[in-house]
C-alpha cells in the first residue's frame, strides 16, 4: 500500500468512526484506538504535505486563527418563517395555500424547531467547501474553519448524494455539554453562560477554531437546497441526507391534515422537555417540492412553511419605571423598566409596552406586579397586571405629552397607534437613527461604520445627515475615541464603496416612511430615477402596483420638504446611484406591461426564479394564483391538474417555457 493509499484509507476509516459516534450515537471503536489512528494519520500528513486536505479528520481539532470573518452573499436567500400560535392560525395558512395550489391534496412534514444558530453548508462534488451564518438572510459571515471542528458535520460524503447543494441546519449546544461548560466556568471563578442558544451562536464567531473545537457543539440538519430534482418530496430528501451522513433528527413526521399537525405539536409540547437540546416550536412544511415551487416566497418568508411556537414562558416582576424611546421616524415607544427577572434563559430588565392604547387597555402602572413573557420567545412584553398586589397609593399612567429627547410636543394622527415627535431634523435619535438606517446592511451596507460610531460622529458635530458622510476625512476621524488610522481609512473606504450600491437599495436607505425593501424595489423599477419619483403626483403614485394612499402621501411629504431635496442634490453630487443604471435598463422592456402571469410546473431552460425575474424585467407582474385577472400561464412539466382545470374553465392561455423565451427575445 502506498503512502497516499494509506492516508486515504485512514481518512475513510476515521470518518466512518466519527459518523458512528457523533451521528448514530453508536461507537464502534474506543477513544484510545481512535486517537492512535488519528495521530498516525497526522504524522503521515506532516511528512507528506502534498497530501494535505482541508477536509481531513485531522483538521477537526482546529487551531487556525480568523482575524475577521468575510461577508458572503447567500446563493439562495435564507428566509425567516411566519409564526403561528393557534389552530386558527394554522387553518388560515392551510386555506391560503390550498387556494394558491387549487387543491386540498397537500401533505405536510412536522419538524421540531431547534433553538440555536442557523447555518448554511455548501457542498461541491461531495466535499464540504463553505459554511456561512444566516446573517440577515441575504448575506452572512463565513465561519468555515470553525464549522469544520463540529464532528457531526460530514466533510466528505461517502457516495453520490447530489453534485452541488446547500444543507441548511441549526448549530446547537446540547444541554449536557452546556451544563458541563458552566460547571467548569464557575470552578474557574468565571460568570456562567446564560443560555445554550446564545453560547452556540457566539461560538461560531470565536477567532481561534481550536477553542471552538473544545466546545461540544452539534448540528441538526433540516433542509436540502439544490436545483437537481432527484427527490420529489422534502421528507424523501432528508431521509436520503441522513443515509449519506447528515445528522437529521428522527423526530420528523408526515401529516395529512392540520389535525395531525396539532397532534404532533401537542405531543412534543410535553416530550420536548426530555430532549437533549432546546426547542421552541414546530416547523410545518408542504412536503411536495413541486408544490413548494408553486407556492414560492413572500418578500420575507416561504409561503410553504410556517412555525408553530410553543406557549411562551411567563414570569411576574415589579414595574419600576416607564420610559420612552424615540425611533428614526419619530415614533415613540414606551418601555417598561423592570425589576430584573430570569426568563427563557436570559435576565430581563426591560419590556415593550407598544403604545398608549396598550397601557390603557392593561391599566399598567408604575409599582405594579406585571406578567412578562417573550413574544415569539424573542422580545419581552407585558401581558397583564396582578391587581391583587397593586399598591394602595397607585395612580393611573399618564402618557408622555412631549418628546423625551428634544421636548417637542408629541402628535398622533387618526388611525395611528403611535405618538410621534414631529421635530424630524432637530431630534437627536431621529437624526442618528436615519443615518444608522442609511448605512445598514440591507441599505447602503457601509463597512467600518456602526451605530456607536454614528452617535459619536453626531456628538462631535461631524455629521447631521447621511449626506455629510461623503465629506468626512481620515484626519477628522482619527482623533475620535477608539479610532486609529486603519479603522478611519476603512470607514472612508466603506463610504466611498457605497457609491456603487444600486438605486433600489439607495431608495430604501433614504428612510422615507413606509417605503421598505419591497416597496423601494417596486418604486425604483417603475420610476427608474429619483427625479421621476419625486416629481410624481398622487394619482401616478397610487397607480403603481401595491402602492396605496399611505405610501403615496409619505412619498409626497418627503418630496415637498426642502431639506430632503437639498440632501438628494448633495447625494447626486457625490455620485450616489439615484437612477437605474444603463446596464439594468438594457435588460428591461415593457413587453409584458399590464400583464399578470402565473408560473407553474418544472422548467428546464430557466429556473423558476429566473422566469419570474424575466417577467418583472419586461414589465409584467408575477401572480401567485389563477384568477380572471390572469393574462396567461407559463407552464412547465407536471403542472398541477387542479390549476390546469381552473385555467381551462376560465379560458386562460397556457404557454410553454420555450414560447415565453421567444416572446421576450
């Protein structure tokens, strides 16, 4: 046997032992024997550096240092899930998808919702190549070196699963390992970690992968993302993934109805406390991958999946004070400052009171003993008051009448739940909030600049709005607290690079009230430049698809303000992209203007997303369901029979993928 053959044989054997121990929980070799074989392989690799492989079992011990984590754009966006809390929520969801699919013949998968840190693993030709955190769903941080240390993640697949794919999962810290880590920290006189979820998430960003390797992290997988159609259902793809070495929990079950889904929920709401890791709900998915494609996504979440959250933990504590926060739009949010209390793995000191109506409805008062829970187990909120413990001298809460930051009298318009501070250009949190929104990842994505730095720049009089960023000089930044020449230069470089950001993101970054990511895309696509948008009248604005009166009025208010117009002119002078580029315009036509088009089936020349983009680039609107308003259907293989029947009954034209490509040429 050659040295290379010996190395390959040892790697294969050790990978098999790793799989048996960490995935199957069935050790077939002692720890001592495993270590002897690992040391033998390690020596062979040191003596023969030409045989180095980043996916070798010897690399799982870590030791590499990562000074900074690269930001990577996800090939396939990692969406968040819609949440539900009752049977009625699930039934409403089921009705929506039945209507869109035109059938009641839908099978579901039920999976536990693991409480950890989401991760995206990329495999090419059977080899692990990259791991990226969820981040904001569009892009995340590359943590490949740290993820290699988690022994339940296969680095090389033993057989041909699918050629190139992504594996989605959750990095978790099992309760036993978490408790042992805390025992050790207490013995060393260190503060114990608060909860497994945050500790798992923090572990992924440690600079020394050797430290990560010491932590008993695990990875539970829940989705295969691939363009190959080797498997017809989500359940089938996960079953196959398990056979090929991935740790897919055996708790996943199929359900034929929402009643069966609720049986699963009710069962695991009790049994989950016996699991070796934390869960906070159940994820329900449409099982058929073809039906998933048919349903598609909203701007935030897949239509084919929903999370059912277990009832949140609730505790009681004393409300010490009510304070008020000012958001970037001037919206006032009352905050309950609480006697610290332990809730769902964290110490809670503050909770949201939402608005004055909520305070009045609950009759919340300072000094009350209140019930607190985490909404969706994320943001603490006040749920009620224990009136039996109310102090005798208690007085009703009088909502703030003036801004806590600038003293301006608050306003509240009819139909609006919140009070607002109208001092848009003179209220510090609004000024810094708009700049922080402008530099955020989903907007101008300016590296080297964060919220604390924005506050510092404002306090030092260096910026008063986001246009001021483009006049900053390195020598102005270096004297600031915690700044050095390199960090100052990184900030200036990041600001300069933002001039390449496309118009639709710039429009979102401007912070026009009610103009979120999706609305910004629609407005940018329709008007093509900031000048066209700001010169549009009310009727023109509301004629744009999905733009209502509230958004139209907000855009008009923005365009009438002289300060806003002056800022826009400054941004133009700095070279910010305030119109769609010629390159983008070349790929856009009005061939499909006014047409509502449904995409259905499996396609070969273009992916479903490419088809939808082509429709939008040519002025059409992608519709999710068939109705009298549907102009025509682009149909691929395996179009749903109920959709076909509905289209025929309504007399709607059905064209092929090839017909569509010829249509837009």
